[in-house]
C-alpha cells in the first residue's frame, strides 16, 4: 500500500486544462491497476492532491439540473465566466479566485475502500481546519459539504464537495470559500439547494484577507492525520 500523496499546487489554472490534467493522472492510475491485475504484478499506484485556483467558472455535475444556472451564454460572457458539464456527482457549483480547490486523485485501495468514509474524511479535514480559525462548522443531513448553522434558518455553506470514483480511484474534490467574491453564487442555485446561504472564511472572520497558503497547510495537516498518509 502506497500511503504517500504527491502534493502539487497548480496556482491559478483554467478549469478545462486542470480537468484534462486530472483525467490524465486518473487514467494512468486506472491503467496501472488493470496492468497489475492482468499481469499479476504488484506495482505501487501513486496518489495525488492537486491544489488550484480557477478563474470564474460554473460546473454542473452529471445528476445536476441546468435550470440551476440562472445565466444565459451572453450573461456568462459579461461576467467573465465559463460553464462546463462534468462527470462528477452533485449539482451546480461555482469556482473562482479566492477559493481553495482541492482535487485528491487517490487509489483508495491504498487507504480504505469506502466512498462514504472518503467523503466524510474530506469534510472532516475542512471542519478541523475551520475549527482552528474559531469557526464551529459541521455537516447538513442529506447534503454533502461543510456548513455553518446547519439545520437552522441561517444555514450557510462554506465548502462544496463533488467526487467521481472508478475502480476505487477518485477525482474532483472540494472547494473551500476563503476570500471568494460571493456575488458569483447569486447566479446559480448552489448545489440545487434553495433558500440556503453561501459564505466564506473571510466573511465569517470579518477580515480583509485570509492567508490562503496557511489554510492549505492546515488542510494538508488534517488530511495527513485522517488518511494516515505522508505528503511529498
């Protein structure tokens, strides 16, 4: 079992080329697993975590409803945003500057074979990270992601989750709102959920800017502990 995770910070990178890069890594890992089975080999499969910040983009998961995007093509263009239908679970979400997006591309057979547990671990890493900033966050029943005041009229989402897995290899991941312009969420029904707010670390702390490098370091620390992994 290879419990090493290669950490790559891609900086600011457009959605489409990042998606293609993810697909490439994902395919290489799946192909290696097929080769191992076919040829009775025991070659180690690699694991990755990609950090990235995307220019303004809306993405719709395979079970999502296009009606949750409230902009037409011209309005998207005016906002400097792009739109993609993609192959993860979940509905519509927004990515943009000031948001930490994490794409773990893991062979879960190196860790545990349980997608539900995997999703809960991603949420837990974010919950523990936000706890370090004095925020009490949690889960909302029946909805993925990380929330503040879940189950109350003031429920607001701070981190969205959407993953895909095949042969126990994962892709896509989480998007944590740190210093993001929340106005862009007004153009969608986030994750198809009506009547619930969206927030950011910056808004909750009431500060001008949160150090994103520090937030990433905390996320990695908690993922290291939860997955009993070593980041390289």
